[in-house]
């Protein structure tokens, strides 16, 4: 059997690079995103009734690298320090036989801008440009299982770092997000607090400087014990149109 699916929309998110994307949805609530619907799905009638649901499931394709990379029967989840292996089907790794992602996110309604229809969401863990295959309402009585066991990922990960900003970074933030529309400061704080470094980084204690990208801006930060310092926030190099401009 062979199936062909086309995306119903594309996700526009602050995550313009894979490094920094949280490992599950809702860990970074400041991450506001949109699903821009593609024709013929860009019609309000296809969403009638969704306003009563606070959350929805997104089904999407891990389109960056994962399609070409193929899969292995075992993976090393960052949760286990990137050391211990588990079966791919016991993991949420993006590298799987069919690289399809599943995330529950908050939804904040439809928004029409001229011809374009988009659904606003928050807390997503999707790369900017991710193709969306489907979305479905989150149905609490069926989908929430309070007694469920979470295996090696039982507890919600604790924040790893207290995040501070250098004077330069604070100035740059004030310049680049003067009206707070991008929620850039909160976003940086929440992304870095949950420690986006790969699980194996504890083997390289000498490596302390990192760069990640949010809204196409390069964010430089440094690790110092339980603290992370944001040293600078650089404006986008060229207007490549990859940032969402929410
Ligand atoms: N909640 C989803 C995703 C978990 S894996 C699920 O359980 O299926 C989360 C990781 O997916 C992120 O850290 C990011 O690196 C990766 N990711 C997100 N969007 C992606 C995309 N479009 N292509 C490849 N990897 C992606």
C-alpha cells in the first residue's frame, strides 16, 4: 500500500531553525504560531464549531531532514541524556518510518488577512514551514487520561536554567521588538530555560557558548552553571521572508 497526502496548510512559527525547538508542545507557551491554510481548505465553513474547543491535535510531516534520513529501530531520546536507547515506537523521535508528528496545542481562532485564512495557535513545537496534514479537536473526555503512565518521560521536564540578559541584549530586544508583538524576550527565556542543547552536551562541559534562532534572529547565549546569559540578539540578516511577522 502506498498513500499520497497533500498538506492542508503550512505552519508559520518563530522556530526558523531546528535548534531551540522544544521537545514537546506546550513547554514554551509564548510561542505563538499560525497555520496558513492552503486552497481549497482556506474556507471558514471547514472550521465551523471549532471555536468551542480550546485545544487541537496537529498532524504534520517532519519535513526537514527526516524524510531523507530514514529510520532506525532504536533511538537515543534526549530525555535519557542521549545515551540510552529505546525502540523508535517507544519514542517521539522525528526519525521514524513515516515521519509524522503529533502535537496538542492551544487554538485561538481563525484570522483572515485579505485572501489568506489562518488559524492561530500557541505552544507548538513545529519548525517554521512545517506542512500540516490534518487537525482535529482535542476531546478531553477521550484524549486526557489522568491515570496514564509516562514511561521514561513521565514527569514534565523542569526548567534547567535561570535566564538573564546582558545590557546589550536588552537594548537589542527593545529595538527589535519595541511593541512586544513578537514576545521575543519571553520566547527566548522560555526556550533557553528548558535547555535546548542536545542530550549529550554534558560530555562537553567546555562548550559554553551557543547560538539559536528565533524569528530569524540570531540569539547568542552562554551557560554558567544553572544560569544562562543571553549576550546578544541580532536582527535578521536579509529579509528572506521566513519569519512569520505575527
Ligand atoms: N510533538 C511531536 C514532535 C516531537 S519531536 C510528536 O510527538 O510527534 C520534537 C522535535 O521535532 C523538535 O525538537 C524539532 O527538532 C523537530 N521538528 C519540529 N518540526 C520539524 C520539521 N518540520 N521537520 C523536522 N523536524 C521537526
